[in-house]
C-alpha cells in the first residue's frame, strides 16, 4: 500500500513537471513568434517629385514585407542638409547626382549601395485655363508674365535643371527678376495651380499628377544635365540589410512599371 502511494505521488510530480515544461515551451514559442513579427521601420528621405509614386509603392511593399516605410519628402538639397545635421535616415533618394555624391564624400552614405533608381523630364507648365501657348522654352515672352515659379537652384534639383536650361538659351537673366522661388518642385506646382504664377518649371511626373495644369513644352535634354534619381543606404543605418532590400525592389521590374505610370523614365 505504501508502495502504491509512493508511485502515485511520483506520478503526480511527473505530471506537474510535464505541465510546467509544456507551459514554458508555449510561452517561449509565443515570445519567439512575437519577436519574429516585430516590424522594421525604415526612414526614407526622398525627392518631393516621388511623392505620388511612392504612395503606391509603399502600399505594395508593406503588404508583402514585414517593414513599415516612413517617408520624408522635400527638396533634395534640404533633405541632404538634414542628414548632414544628424537626421535619422536609412535611405536617401535624390533628384540629382550632386547631393547624393556630397553625402558619399562625407562618409554618410555607403558608396557601394549607390544606384540610379529612375529618371525624369523637365517641362514648362501653365494653369489648365491659361491662354498661353508656348511650344518651346525660347518662346517664353516676359510681356505675358508677372510671376515665374522655379525651385531654388541651390537646393532643388528641378530649379537647377531649369537654370541650366534657361541659361543655355540666354533667358535666365531676362526671367530672373520675375522668378518666384519655391522650396521644392511640388510648391512650384502649387504656385501654378493657384494662379500665383503664370508658368512654372516642374518634372513631367509632377505635371501628370495635377488636373489643374497643362504642359506647354518640354526641355530638350541637351539643355541640362541628365535628370536621374540616385539612391544610397546610410552608413550608420540600423537596418542596412532591410534598406538595401527596399532599394533592390526600387530597381525591380515591378517598381519600375509603377514609376513609369507616374511619368518617370529609366
């Protein structure tokens, strides 16, 4: 009888130990699952002209990856300066080579990750109701104009391309006194949409994003440096691998097709 009681006691102890082990294993599994489901947040500074296209790309990418994309859009120069001042960024997509190269030279971006993501075209726009009918940049006539919207050439690549283009046809100095400078290319678009400027210079992708403006003319590519959007991963990023994976996606056929629908070119 004493032996049976002893065996029963041992059996009860064994069951308690097994239950405890099972509970601990389940707890560990849940903790591991919770850890594996933790979402990575990538901070991306990108040229303002990419805003609309990135919204669609973001939705697609986040649906298929355990990553949250947080964008900071603006003029490339302003974004680069923010990075120089210590802004926490994982990936930078510029609207020209110059600003990205500056950050590479300052050892802020890994040169090995640099890649050209897309391209664009510079266009002259007016409000959709405007009577202006310029067919080329040389046809611009100051008699028709009060304000001309241009991005600041020092910090907005579209403004720099505009300055190059107008200088090539000896019109920059003539128009300069009528120029209203904008913080980025989207502000140029807004100036023309709201009638605060009769004409403006933006990228073709920006013009296509608005139903309130029309394209009057396109700049000949010989008038300015090639319009490209280089990108690179920050050296001090805590998520270099994830940032590189997103950058790889940006050069994929799927992303390139999305960019093309918004007026970008490769």
